C-alpha cells in the first residue's frame, strides 16, 4: 500500500482543529457520566478507523471495541483482529449495526466491563444501578445506526420532552444498561496518507475531499495486489490485469459498457461503479488493515522499558485501556 501511495501524489487532507477541539470537549464532558465506553471501529479498517488520541481522551475509562460493518469485512481478518485486541486486554466484539448482528454480545460485554463500578456503588450502600455507557467513533462508522438498533430493541425509550431544557437522554437497554443517546465523534488519523486513503476507500471521508477517479484507481491497485482473482471474476476480466489503476479502471468501464462517443470510456461512470461495488461488498469481503505483527523479544532478552517496537501499524494505545 505504501508503494502505491509513493507512486501517486494525493493532496494532504485538511485539518480542522476548531471542530476537533469542540468534539473532544463534548466527549470529555459526557465521559464523566458513563461507566464504560464503546469504541466503534470499521471492521474493514480496524487500525485506520481508530482515533490515535482515544486512550488519552478517555483517561483510563473501561472501554471495549466493536468492529462494525463486519458484514463487509474478511471474516478471517475480523477474527484475527478480535484476538489481537483481546490479547491486549481490550474486550472486542464484531457487529453489524444494519442487521443487528452481534448486539447481544456487545451489550453483555459492556455490562461485564461496567460490573466492577456498578457493584462498588451497590456495596457502598446505594441501590444497585444500571451501567451507563456511550458510543465513540469516527464519522460514518455507524454510530447512529447502532444507537437506533439498540433503541429499537429496547422496551423503554426515554422520549425527549419538548420545552424542557435539553437533558441527557438515556436509552434503556435491558435492565442493566443505559446508553447515552448521543455518540461522541472522534477524528481519524487522517494526516497519514495511507490511513487517509483507506478512509476514502471505505467512505469515512467525504467523497469531495479527494478526486474520486484517483481514489478508484488506487483502490483497484490495492485490490489487484491482494484480491486479484476476485477482481477478475467480478468484472469478467480474462486478460492479465494491467499494472496501472487507470488502465484497470478503463478496462472495467469497457467491460461494463460505460462508453461515450467514439468508444471512449466514461471514466466517471466507471469510477462510480467501482466505488459503489466495493463499498456495498460486491467485490467481496475485504479487510485492508493487517493485524500488526508482534515480534517477541529474542530469548533471554528483555525489551528495555519504554522502548517501542516497530510494527506495521502503531497500536501502542491498545494496552493502556
Ligand atoms: N454494511 C453495513 N453498513 C452499515 C453498518 N452500520 C452502518 N452502516 C451504514 O454506514 C453508513 C453510516 O452510518 P451512520 O449510522 O449514519 O454512521 P455515523 O457514525 O452515525 O455517521 P456520522 O453521524 O456522520 O458520524 C450508513 O449508510 C449505514 O447504513 C453495518 O454494520 N454494515
Ligand atoms: Mg450519526
């Protein structure tokens, strides 16, 4: 993936410090109200959809990771990522907020995670209370879908009362868990080009920030490198797949009959086809982030304190939760 980016210049993404600071403040305010945090990530990009500041923002608050859109991700990769998070001491579940898959497991994991806090409260003489949680995640990861799904399944839904000062709204999920009816938005690490590109592929970044034709070309090069057979099958490509994304896109456009006058390929139309088919899973179940390889220290050698091991993806925040 890095080589692909080196060969292609993409503009640096814009940085909106004002918006981010505001979002972070809001998250910090709401954090005080909850026992646990549910961090939503995209199962197709479990590393790129993370917020690099999360551990710092939540300040040791118990957290679990929910890999959403697992219906679009490579199941073997999802399994490996879940194992990776759990090995780092962070509970993790795979979910599909659209169809409501994995939600029971998610709720149970959140209750488990909150138990030490709610039990402490009960022992101190107070009545036992439900655990409180909130959802955090980057744009478009499925926060609202998840809240709606959970709220839809909930028997009691606290309604907003008109005319009353905006109080925090909680959704009762079962008897032991209350969910804050407002997710916290976090930003991804989009100044990193590889990360930014993966976010563009999956639709986490607004489509008018990058040139979509360029994004489609880079996506095709990535898929050709890792999922060539599937690409050939889907678009019925019988020739050797061309090296260049642009030529691949042209070939696909031709196969799909996206032609304008003079037999020229309508690249805009071809771009739309490739992006839509990828994002809806028609190009197969794809995960674009590999689980970081953890090389154990050589026998008899202990890694010095504070030393950072170089891994494919930085995940040093994982162990701190
Ligand atoms: N395939 C699939 N699509 C999903 C899933 N969850 C959400 N989506 C889709 O992803 C898109 C974004 O979902 P939202 O729930 O609006 O995401 P959000 O995190 O609230 O987005 P913002 O409010 O913009 O930050 C929508 O088109 C959803 O239908 C899922 O599990 N699988
Ligand atoms: Mg939303």
